[in-house]
C-alpha cells in the first residue's frame, strides 16, 4: 500500500456550481468553503500530514473585482472564525504565494501562520496569489545570486514548498484536465486524479474513493 503524506487539490468548479444552483458565482465560493472544511476533517482522519489547497492563482486577478473581493472577504472571515479551532486541532497553516493583499488580510495571514507554526498534526498549505512558473524563476534567480550550483537539492531550497515533501496525490475537481500553473516542479511524480464533480459537490466519500485507488497503484518512479 502506498504511503500518503501529501495531498494537493485544485478546487475547481465553484463558479459553475454557484451559477447552476443559486444563480451566483459567489454562492459557489461560499459552498466551496464548506467542502474545504469537510476535506480538512477527512484528511486528518486519514492521518495525512500535508494538504495543499489552490485557493487563488496569480491568474485569478483577471476575474471581476467584485468576485475577488468576495473571495478575500470569505477568507478573512474564515480565518477570524476558525483559526483558534484549527490551532486547537494542532493544524499548522502555511501560505504559499505572494502575500500582497490588503493590510488587514496580510496581517491576518501572518498572525495565523505564526499562531499555528508549531503544530504537527496536519500542515495546510494555502496557495494564495500563487503561480508555479514565477516560483521556479525566483528560485533560479536566488541560486544565481548566491552563486550556488544548479541542482534539484539547491533549487528545492528556494521554492515556497521548501521542507514540504512533494505531493503524492493531486486531485482536480470540476471536470477539467489541466494543471493551471500549480506546483509544476513538485508534481513531477504525483498520481493525478481528475474528478468530474464540481468542488462544492465533492464529498468525503469521493475523497476516500480516490485515496483507496491511489493506495492500490503501483508507483515505480521510473523503475519497473
Ligand atoms: C475555482 O473555481 C475556485 C477558486 C478560484 C477559489 C477557491 C476558493 C474556495 C474553495 C473557497 C474559499 C476557500 C478558502 C480557503 C477561504 P472557479 O471559480 O474557477 O470555478 P469555475 O471553473 O466553475 O468558474
């Protein structure tokens, strides 16, 4: 049975769900947050140590201002309401991506990371204003500045995922098969599952079904 230390998820389909069910894309994001909470609980039950969630890409800035504002307000209230609870559950929160939001959100993110930094049960990496290509370019620039040899080990030191093992499993919901500039380096040997359901409809049963399938795969990392 394959060990499972790190699950990464592209939570796609909120907008379509919202339009279909409530005539509002934002309602889809709100429903998507409920799925986030369910999946966190299930990740703990499965004793998985790292969960990386793609919440906002560098390309998502192209969305209407109203939707962006709604998403960040949702994140703010989520952190204000739940960070103590996450802390009690021994969950560590780490932001990957550039924190260049409002002063209030930047502070809230920093405080949340600091408060939970010693927790060891589950680490949630929230990818916010994250883009994998610029992450890789930055890492190369740092190697150059520090005159270090270009190799995998040195490059890994300058990625935002430093000290985080590569994802074993990537799940993308929403019936779309692409990586959308997410963890391009880190996903080199991950098992990838594309799920037809939209993120707000994705549930514990679907998650466990994928985990079971993942565990039964023969992973040979290029060998036979
Ligand atoms: C992609 O669906 C989803 C996002 C860009 C936002 C993800 C946000 C959440 C799951 C809720 C908030 C989470 C936190 C942690 C506060 P989409 O809008 O691109 O869907 P579409 O493809 O149907 O348009």
